[in-house]
């Protein structure tokens, strides 16, 4: 599913990432763990094709596709179809309500809108009845769940989640992690969670230390 070789990334002359080889197979669930500043977000952004690694010889294959060989628009389409990204902050569009935030995903991916599917996904994240709520009317945990619903909407084969437990209590953390695990298992997607939260570690057996 994901194959990386000789990936290194520098900011100025400081080496942030140095991974000789790493392979993630179908349906595997990983956590990327490391202290603040260890490069977790940087790695997720590289995998999502939002950032190019500074080492030009790096090899990054996602679904057997060399993502560095894709042009800008090809990469946008590839990302929209294959990768579900959950940022640390929900990043919902404040002027759109919950269902409109979800419908936007179809528009950006250039595929036909499916409102029924949006409602099904909202039900799976326990948000039935919140369709018309605006982001400012949601709690942090609810906004998180909308962001998760949005990332899962097109049934991506790779889910990248950056600190999904940030700012959540133990109960909500467990709920969010279970939700991500259940949903990814359902689609046989692989799940990569970046965190410095030791509470998250107990839920996973595949761990990449950064
Ligand atoms: N655009 C940038 N320019 C220069 N340095 C950067 C840039 N982005 C990140 N860095 C540096 O790269 C390092 C890794 O940052 P990154 O955000 O990947 O860490 P992280 O592991 O996600 O940390 P956190 O747990 O705090 O989210 C940090 O030292 C940061 O200062
Ligand atoms: Mg980070």
C-alpha cells in the first residue's frame, strides 16, 4: 500500500526525517510516534503529496503509484481519490454547514454528489441531526467527527490522521480511535496516526518511532 525508500527531509541544514525503508501493507494500522518537532506532521504531508522531500532520490510509492511522478493536478486527483487526511484542527469551512462541508468533498474530487451517503457517514460518526449545524455550533469532539466523516467519505484506501486525540479527554480519545479503526477495517484501508500522546500507543501494535 505504501512503500518508502531512502526518504530524508531537511529544513535548512537540519535533517528532520531519515527513513531508509518502510512498508505499510493493506489494512495495517500504524501510529507514528515522536516528540514535538520530530517530524510527524512533515511525514504525513510528504505521504499526502503536500510536501516534496528534499532528497530527490527518495522513493514514495502509494498503491504502487510513484507519487513524485505525478503532476500537480494529477496529484490532486490522486489524493482526493485515495487519501483521507485528517488534520489536527478540523479545518471545516465556517460558512458551510455540516452537510455542505461534506458535499464539498465531491465537488473538489470532481465526482457526483451523494447526499444519502453523507447522511450514512454522519450516522456512523454519531452525528445524525447535525446536518444543518455550522462549525461554530459544534463542540471540538463533534467537529473532529465531521472531519473524520469528511476524510472517509470517498472511501480512501489510506487514512492519515494528525494528532486526532489532541484536546480530547480519555473517553473521546477512545471513541475517536475506535471509530477510525472500525471505519478503516470496513474499507480495508490502512490507517496512519501521528501522535505524541502515549494514551494512543496502547491501541496499536505497529509503531514507527520518529
Ligand atoms: N516550513 C518549515 N520551515 C522550517 N522548519 C520547519 C517547517 N515546518 C516544520 N519545521 C521544523 O521541522 C520539525 C518537525 O516539524 P513537524 O511539524 O513535522 O513536527 P511534529 O512531530 O509534527 O511536531 P508536533 O508534535 O509538535 O506536531 C520542527 O523542528 C519544525 O520546527
Ligand atoms: Mg505535528
